[in-house]
């Protein structure tokens, strides 16, 4: 038993199996001509199938184009200090930012300004790693000014949740 038969549980179909042999001789230029015709037919069917799949995918794909000074989110996968991906990342943010686009490097690559804590990353990203940020004033978080005492301590105030349900 050949390895192919062991893996697929059937005999291997070679080029000789594409034709009805019967009483015909399998030698000569006719075999080469029939083989090239079959190969051309297979290539044409593959081209048709690929073009159908491409047109279907292109209908659902939208081109992402950014301009300089636009703000974008960056696709982010948190890692440990060793470089491995964390085990449970269900609740971690998928995108971080927004960051400003500095310039367009190529047709689908952009250079963005990264903060200092991401300085170990290369600052040029492919368009699939970016997501457009639409400015919304509600996204801006205003921090309360903390009143520090002379000994650099501050007073904490506990807040009680009034709308609590007990099952």
C-alpha cells in the first residue's frame, strides 16, 4: 500500500487516469495533447472559481484610506514580559489609542505617533492593523484634581451604590 492510499484510502489518479484507455494506445503525441487540453480546462475552471470568490469578497470589503493628522486606533494584543500572549484576553481591549497619523508611507502603510510606553514597537503599520477614530466629545475624560496634603497624602471618600438588587 502506498502512502497516498493509506492517507486518502483510494488509489492515486495520475494523468493516465484522465482518459478512457480501453483499446487505445497510451503513447504518442495524442496523449500529450489530451493532457494539455485537460490541464487548460482545469486552469480555466480554477480561474472562474477564484474570480467568483474574489468578487464575493470584494463586495464586503471596504477600502480603508486615512489622511495625515487623522486619528486611528491600533490593533493590540497584550503580551507578558517574555513576549508570550496572555492566556485569558477576553476582556482586554482589542484596540488602543487614538493615535495620530504622521504620514503615509506606501499605498496601505502608515506611520503613526506612538506614546513612550510603546517605543519598542515599530511605528509603521499596515492598514489592517488600524481602525478609524471618529471624534466624540463624550470620549474625553476630565480628571478631578486631587488635593494633596503637605505630607503628600490625600483623603479618600467612599461612594455607596444606592441602586443595588439582592437576588
